[in-house]
């Protein structure tokens, strides 16, 4: 199977990855305490609710089902001091709970909803990749129409909140880089290919694949000055040129896989390792 990094037309994608330290030696390795999250409130009431109410399965015709976990409202410290476009560290409050998919969208699910599969690596349980933002957004729209639920792409704030899962970071399990391989398919263990979704250890909120495997699109337009001070339910700039990707990929280094790391890309272009994860809004 041909390594996608050698495919024609991907030089721009590779350059972006290299510029962010996603391959080889990663930016942000050996982080000191000042670069890590320092204040993080876990989702309130998480322990009080019955576990069966916190995890739901929504049937999807032709693909089995999609599993999601409930993420409660809360406040957390978003961003970091590692890269300029990640800071400043600021307090963000999410006032509404939401359901967050436990894994990245598989190729089986993407094909069932969209009728096509743009992925380089073929496998029903592998993550859908080389998905444009426009396709990811349309996937959420069609999934909503077919299930009667309201699916959408996560905001950057929702994504980072779910990635941290109540920890102080910089990873969703803490700060020990040596443990990343248990939680992520990244350059240290992936052998430069994607792997089946949900096969690395979940974070404490039951969410898999928030580090590595494939980058995940967010709904926000990218800004290199994402905010400051405090904010409530941020959704990013009203307009922009590029959309935001989070989470890194199978080619990412330890620094690239941090919860606060960000990437931007044209919403209509195919990116070598871009995938999809969705959230589902609570019924009102």
C-alpha cells in the first residue's frame, strides 16, 4: 500500500505538518509546568448521574450505530503557552451539555451516510480520512436528517474540553509523554498508517482517539488570536479563510498530540489525515 505522504498533491499538507512539528521531533516536547493547564474544573455532577444515562447509542442505517457519551457543562482553562496561536491561557465556560462521539467516524459509518469513502487506507473500522471540512459538515447534516437527532461538528472549545476530560493536561490523561502510546496512534507506534477507531485507551470520560490517528475538524474558523480573558460558549470568528483541525494524526509527534495544539486548513481541500468526530445536541 502506497504511503500517502508520497502521493501527488500532498506536498502542501506535509509542509503544514512539518511546520507544526507533527513529524519527527515535535514542537513542545519536554514541556515545563508553566506550559501546562493549571486550572481545570471537571464536569459538575458527572459522578451523580447513572452511567446508563451518560452513554447512548444512536442506530444508523447501514452502519450499525454511533456511540456517544454525555459531557456536562463546566469551566476549564483553554489554550497553552507552548505556541503563539494557542494562547493566552483563558477561562472558558460551557453552559450547555452535549453528547460527544466516543470515537472518530469510521469508514463504514461515513460510507453509510455519505455514499462514498475518500480514504487512502481502506477498512470499515478504520477512521474516515482525507475528508474535507465541507464533507464533514455535510456528514453531520445528513446524519441528523436520517436519525432525527441534531448532530454537528464540535466547537474548538467543546473539543478541547472533552480532550482534557477534567485533567490539567497537556494530554487527556495527564502530563507523562511516555504514556502517550497507550492513548494514541502517533509517530511512535503507528507505523505511518491509520488504525481501527477505539483501540487505544479512552480518557476518563470514556472518549477514545483524542490524540493521534486522524486530525478532527471543528466548526470554528481559524484565528491565530483565539481569545483572552474569559469567555462563555465561544464559537470562533464569524468569518475566515481556514477551518480548525484538532488532535493530530498517526504521523504526529508527542508535542503535536497535546490537547491545545491547533492546525488550520482550507475547508474545501483534502488533507492527508483529516477525519471527523461529531457531537449531538441535547433534546430541549
